C-alpha cells in the first residue's frame, strides 16, 4: 500500500508527488494523462520566474523533476471509483485496485466548450478560455466573451482594460452575473452586451476573424468581426468518480479546507478540481504542495504500526 497516492498528474499532482517523496514516504501517482491541461497550452507567460514557456516544455520539466524521486508513476490509468475506509481504495478503470493510507485528489477540470464549427480549429488561434492567461495577447484588439454568468462578466470587465473592444454574448435574455458586476460592466465605454444570442460559428483563415450568432428573438443570423473569443460557459471539474465518497460543491468541485483536507480524514485534494478559486498553474502547484504536507502531517499523527 502507498503512504500517499495521488490521483492526477497535472501541476497539482506533480507538486504533491515531489513534496511527498521528499518526506521519504511511499508515493504513487496515477494519471490518465501526465501533464494535464498544461499539455494543451501553448504560450505560458505567468508562471512566475519563467518569462515565457510552452505547455509541453513545462510538462517535460515537471516529469523530469518527479522522476528525480522515488515515485511510482502509473500513467495512462483512469480512476473509476474512490472508496474511503481505514485504507482508502482507488479502483481503476482497468479493474486494478490501489490502496493508500492517504490520497490526494488532483484530477483538474476542463472548460465547457460551445461545440460550434470553428471552435476546435481555432483553439489557441483566437479561441481562448482563460482571460488571466491569454488576455494580454489581445491588447488593442476586438474580442467577444461568450457567457453572461459571473465568470463571463468578470472576464469582460478584465479584458475591457486591455483590449480595444469587448462584445459579451449571452444565450438567455438576461445576464446571470451578480448585480454589482453587471453595474460595473454597463459602466464601461468599450463593452457591448448582446442578449438572446446563440453563437453558431467561429470564422477565420489562419486565425479567428469573426463569429456568427443567431439573434434568438428574431432568428436572424449576424456576424461580428473580431480577433479573439473567450469562452466562459463553465468549468467542469473531473470529479464524477468521487461522487458519494466525499463532499462536492454544487458545481462538482471537491470541498477543501485551508489545509486541502476534504470531508473525509486522510483524503486531500488540490488544484482545479477543488473549491479553491482562480484556476492557474502556479496556484495548482502551491495547493498540491500544501496537500502533500497536510497528508504527511496526517500520517505522523495517525496510529503508529
Ligand atoms: P490538470 O492540469 O487538469 O490535471 C489533471 C490531471 O488529472 C491530469 O493528469 C488528468 O489526466 C488527470 N485525471 C483526470 N481525471 C482522472 C481520473 N479519473 N483518473 C486519473 N487521472 C485523472 N494556467 C496558467 O497559470 N497559465 C496559463 O497560461 C494557462 N493557460 C491555459 C491554457 C489552456 C488552453 C488551458 C486549458 C488551461 C490553461 N491554464 C493556464 C490553466 C492551467 O492549465 C490549470 O489551472 C492547471 O493545469 C490545473 O492543474 P491541475 O493539476 O489541478 O489539473
């Protein structure tokens, strides 16, 4: 059995593995795809102390760092069930079962996509999901934000300070964001809000040059010329297999306290799959390190064998 079993091999999981292994305890990491979302990221400019890097390059460095230590890496394995108990059990999709004294859940999240023509083709070429990451790339340009919930309106306010113009498109006939955010949004001179708008296509040549949307009140199809599209229609945590075993928020995020402890003692969580706000690489790494230190603390306080 493992002292610490980490589920997920993104920045949170990799950090947790390094911190655990450095305590000299038996550490394993099981990941569907080592590197996680970072594998899908091209330019990274906010990983502090590294001016500019690319996702696959950062993942290679992460892997090299983890491999410096005695960590049992089980890549390309998907966890299917979490069973709390004296020893926590993680059942894999391939039928195997892993047991551990402590478990750190670091399974990350994925952005909800619009599923319209052009979205995939122009991903990273004008279609973006993270304003903190990619906002500065659109300095002085025209962008759209898709989604009028809190994250969409926050993104629009954030981007309005950087780009030339923001068009916010909301599918419903009202914005769902908090009133205070809406008030701020409507006070900005370079923001247009279009409600009852269903995005139907992303257009472009080598990069995005516009989007098509249907005005749902008239069924008329319209076009907006722009250079960037930020999709803000939800972040889906990869926590389905944990349902029933530990407490999740109404958004499906693992509820953790300040130490990364979940509702079940001995089970910790870190990174994008948790309730910790602001989903970023550097934050996921910090949270993963913290969860590992908490797991170690739990181990030294548990009954001595
Ligand atoms: P993830 O990176 O999502 O890793 C999750 C891990 O868990 C993966 O290994 C996955 O395979 C594994 N996993 C999931 N489910 C299971 C399961 N059932 N069983 C086993 N393993 C499982 N952040 C920045 O700071 N700067 C940026 O510039 C930036 N750009 C981004 C660009 C894009 C396109 C995207 C998508 C994200 C970007 N982010 C950026 C966000 C950043 O990538 C995430 O915040 C960060 O990767 C979260 O780390 P994590 O370890 O919590 O989760």
